[in-house]
């Protein structure tokens, strides 16, 4: 029996974030590493040094549009009362406590916190996208057309914007590939892949183990049956699995080659 | 209406509203056209545009060679000529050297050269190369936007020309004096990125190990 964790709209947002984020990573690295043979090959996939920038700008605008759409969506959901209490992704004081307990559990000093619908790291990942979008989006808009932006800010602001864009992008890529992919795919309890974000739901038994407070809350409210969804066809599960691993492998390769080639780039 | 349809519709609409492809293109093509034009007319001195120079891929890591022509007391004329029309007059074997023989750092500290295949003289001009402080220099601040930047970046203004082509290393203490905003913005971002990764990378590794070695039953939930 599967119970719903994500709606189709939420999965669509996540899927489009995967695709746009990977495109931005590839085209951004293509330009950053253009001095190296790997960078030239990577940029060549998108039409070279200039082609990369064109794709990067288009996809960047698309990301900002999706980001604004998501804010509208979130506001509408909140207004409809669907994000109340523990269903809300807003950080709470108890998240800090759960983080500390979870860390203590890692060292064998405490029992696992009884997570509700959202764990502290899921909230962190969610809000990290907001902070990344604001920093990368604002500097990206400055860099979008430097001639226009130099009429608003001084031209040397473009030096600053490029460096901020660069460091934040590297942070985002490292966090997504090294931490988010690991937590979603390679942890023993979720290996080989946590497909909740693709299939829309999780098995009740798994949820009882990983998010006991959530299941108990649903049961207490008599809401559990309302959350049951039909099983995903095997073919679709295979598609999700292949797609998920393709993204993981591409992300890992991009990071590995970027680290190898980092000393060969003029920073 | 179904929310998926609404979002897809808005996405399609936003695609329509995006700028045309030409808006997204950098002026790089103009750079190449300009460079080819200049090369074909022989505007540059021979020694700066020798074929096969492959400027953006300087793989030679040897440091600048001061050697017998060191920039020292014996060549003091170089230093006192920085406001004159010909900043390089009197340098021995000048014709046999390239700009980066002496200006090593300036050859690698800017994206125009490193990534965009420009050569020094496309901005600094032909012989005699004057100091940027010289009153008639095309790179003088009062006219560089029009005389230099606008050759490729059509419409460049004074503000645009204040972009630092020779960008200092943002990590260096010297940059705190010369370009404080870049220094502080860079280190603030490094603190943010380094702090985030310094906490969560070891955390994730330990977490993975904890789950890996926590018995036969899949953990991560209520138990243990």
C-alpha cells in the first residue's frame, strides 16, 4: 500500500528543477572550463563557448519563471490551508532539535528522532533552493546583459556579480551532487533510490519506519485512507530508476571532471 | 482547471515571452570578425600576432624571465615613462619580445585573453604603446569606453568601462585595498559555501557510515 507524499504538480516542479539545474551545470562548466580539453568537449555539446551562454541564459530565465510559478503555487497552497502544522515546510524550532538528535544518533548517543512528514534535511534542501535562486538569479540577471546592467550599476559590479555567481553555483552543484544525491540514493536505508519524488508516494511500511510521527498523525486524524494512492506500473518504476541514475551519474561525472580540471583553469 | 495544465500553459506562455536568440548571444562573434579584420590589414605589429600563438591556451607554465633584461635599476627608464606617450621606448630587443614576457600577470588575469582569444594590442593599440594615463592614450579613462570597449561591446558607456578587465585575485589581501567589494563579496561567499560544506559533508559521510554499519535490518527510522 502506497501513501501520497507528493502531488503531480510538486513532482513536475522537481523534475523541471532537475532538468534545468543539470543544464545550467553543464553549460556553466562548459564555459568555466573552456581552457581545458574537457571543457571544450562539454561546451561543444551546446554549441561551443557562445552556444553555452545562449543556452545558459535561456534556461536561467526558465528557472526564474519556474521559481516565480512555484512561489505563486506555494502561496495558493498555503491560502487553501494545505500547508498547516507539520505539513508545512516552514522551519520550526523542533527541526533544530531533530538535527541535533539525528547527529547524536549518528554517534550512537541517542535514538532516531521520530520524524513527521518533513525531516530537517528535506526542509534545508527545500529552502536552499530559495537561497540559491535568489543569489544565482539576481547575479545572473546582472550578467544577462552587461551593457544594460552597467547603466543601472557600475561596470565593476559585473566583476563582483560573476564571482558571487561562480562561488554560489559551485556550492549548489557540490551540495546537490555530493549531499542530496547521496542522501536520496546511497544511504543504506534508501539504497538504491528513494523514488518517492518520482512515484509520488512511499510504502506505508517504509513510512512507518522512517516517518513514524507522520503515519501516527494521519491515523489519529483518520486521514490515512485518504492518502492511499494506486501502485505505480513496473514500466514507470523502471523509467524513474533509469532516469534517476542517469542524473546521478552525469552529476557525479561533472563534479569529478570539474575537480580534476580545476587546477588547469584560470580562476 | 487542472493545475498541471495551468502550469504547462504558463510555461509555454513564458517561452513565447523570452527574448529572441540574438539577445542571448555574446558579442564574441564580433570579436572574431574584428580580429580577422585587423589581422588581414596588418594593423598589428608582426611580433604580437604571429600565427600559432594560440593565446587562450598558454600551456607554458614557466615564469616570466627577467634574465639579462631585468626590470631593475638598469632599466629605470621603463618606470619613469609610465605617463609618456611611448611607455616602452629604450627597452633592449623590444621587437623580439611579446607583451607577456614582462607583463606576465596581465596576460593571465583577464577573461578577454584567457577565454576570448584577444591579444593585448586589440585594446592597448599599436606602437608606440602609451601608458593608459597618457592624455592621448585610447585607454585613458576619459575615452576608453568609446575607443576600446565599444569596438566589440556596442553601446559601452563610462560605467561599462569600469569593469575591471585585469581583475585582481579576489582572495588576496591586496585586493582588499584595490577592490574591497570584490574581496568582501568573495570571502563572504567562500564563508557561506565553505561553512555549508564543512558542516554537511562530514555529517553526510558519518551518516552514511552509521546506516551502513547499523545491523542487518534497514535503519533510519524509530529503532536503535
